[in-house]
C-alpha cells in the first residue's frame, strides 16, 4: 500500500487488514485520490462514511414468533446531492460490506455526473427463507426504523441483491404513511426502482444490464472485439446477469457458460438467455437447465470465452480463480467482484478489466431518471430513457478513457480518478463548513 494511503489509515486509526472489503475498496479509492492530487483533508473525509446507521427491529413471523433483524444504512458522501444507493437483503450483509458499497456509489454517481451522493443499506436475512407476508412486514418495519434517515431530498434507496420493485413499493408506501402531509402524496420518490404502475420508470428493471451493454458497444472495438460476435460466460443470473445476457443475445453475442449459487452449466453451441431467465425465475437457479450440461466450477472458470462477466456478489474472483480464467476481457457486472490481489493477477496476465463503477452504473442512472420523472410528474417513453442512458454511459466511458490516457493507469483507477476529480472540484467550490 502506498505511503499516502497508509497515512490516511493510520491518522483515522483504521485497522488496514488486507482481506477486509472496506479496506480494499477505500485503499483503491485513496490511491486514485493521490494520483489526481486530491488534498489530504478530502482524502480523510472520503476514507470514512459520513453516517453509519444500524438498527435492530422485531418482526412477527407467520408462526406467531418474533425474530429480531439487523439492518444498515450507510451514507458515504453527499457533496454532489442526496445519498443514493440500493438496499440489499442477504444473509452475508455486514457493516463493512455496506460501507464499501456505499463508497462505490459515491464514485459511480460522480463518474456519471449525477447530482447524487453515495449510500447503501441492507438487512442481514436470507430472503428466500421468508414468506411474502414476512418480507412485507420486515420491509415496512425496517423502513419505519430508518425513519427520517431517508427521504426524497436526503437519501433515496433502490433495489439491490435480494430486493426488487415490490420491496420498493412497500418501502415507499410505508414512508408515505408515516410522513407528514406534504410527503403523504409526494413521498413516493423516496425510493427508485418502483413498479412502473406506482411511479417506477420504464427501463429501470433492465437498466443495469442495458448500461453494461452500452459500455461494451463503446469499448469493445478498441480491445479488438466485436460485440455481435463475442462468446461469454456469466457468474450470477439475477437482475444484472440475466438482463445483460438477454440484451447481448439481441446483439448476436453467444452465452456459453453460467455459474450461480445452485451450480454451473455450459453449452459451447450457445445457451438461450431468455429461456434460461424463465427457468431461473421458476426454479430459483440454473442447476438442472435442460439445454446445457452441468459442469464443475473449475470447468466453468476455465471455459474459453471472449468476455467473463461476474454479475453476482463482491470478492468472488480471488487470485486462484483469476489465474484459471481463459477470457480476453473481464467485465464487472457486480460491485467489487474482483479482489485487489486478483486484479494484480489479471494485470500480470494482460487481461483488461472493465470496472463495475462504469459497467453497472446504468442502474443508478435510470434511478436518477425515475427520481427526476417523479419530481416533475412526468412519464418518459422507453425510447427516451434508453437514449438518455446511452448518452450518459457514453460520456462516462469517454471520461474513463481520457483519464486512463492522462494518468497512464488501468481502467478502474481511471474511473476512480475521473469521479474523484469531480468530487474534488465541488468540495473546492463549496468549501468545508463552517
Ligand atoms: N443497487 C444498484 C447499484 O449498486 C442501484 C442503486 C440505485 O439505483 O440507486 O448500483
């Protein structure tokens, strides 16, 4: 770790354990901050979130018993605008995970020049173990526990792993019911990713995958690949993985292997992404899909493909997996899927990484469009959402390319640099209160 990064960690008395996800994320952010010459005082501010909210709340389960849940909302930075970022329901949710993801949201919004800051939240729960009614009661109770820590002008949650449009509808409805008169109607913009019938935006469901495909349209040519001819494999077939695959199918790209929490499948003649998405929807995972062969995890990782797209959870691609990959480019669909040590292995092997803050920022971009539509009482046609999304993704890709050239660095560092320069400029203009 470089000297300046160490100085920040030691001044803040942070325990710089290399395996800790928050240390990994902030370490990378601080290295980029150093590269763009961000003043030390701003590095200190960005090294810790502004607020870390932790709540414990009881929920009555269907059997009449009560269960106590632990929920988080971390607000990393709001110099550019209200905190923004998803709510995750997963059994592995921890404070350090949520802090990392919140910091990445600050970077993502800044890179895309959205007037939004970075936040993230979650509940430690296995959502598939709860009934719909239990999930609803838990979501409502979590929302009321967060109270005034969220709001349409202050902190705006959205879906993430384990949550969806229905979760957002419950959150919005709860918020509107417990708020004062002015928010009782206008409060729906407290969250984005809502169902279209209840203030959601057209195109939000597919937005992360759509943004990723727009980035591939933009960058693959320069890496010597044609998006219409590539073969690829995907880790995770949830919202990001399945939409990416369905949209890439429209371009002519060939999906050859998928791994998820239920198993790995492979078919070198191509897997129909639409069919697989319906199968996963009904069965809960890819295992047992009839039109592909079940393969070992090792066969999955070593499959020869042009693109390898991790689109599940963070820290999945470890050095030993990076060493096995047989791809030309790694495209990050999930947040922080590659550890810094694995990043180094990929760099040594000459495999470029298209970073998550660029590739998966389509989700928050269309969230911003939804928030804007809600506030203006408008509904944009899908074509308008897609056109604006493409423009936003193109501009972000241009910024990353320009930064990579200027600083002579990899694309992840370049994306962080492009975001941090903007954050630095706004801090310079606003100054630090008082
Ligand atoms: N959870 C998504 C992400 O990680 C979307 C956040 C949002 O739309 O606010 O980018």
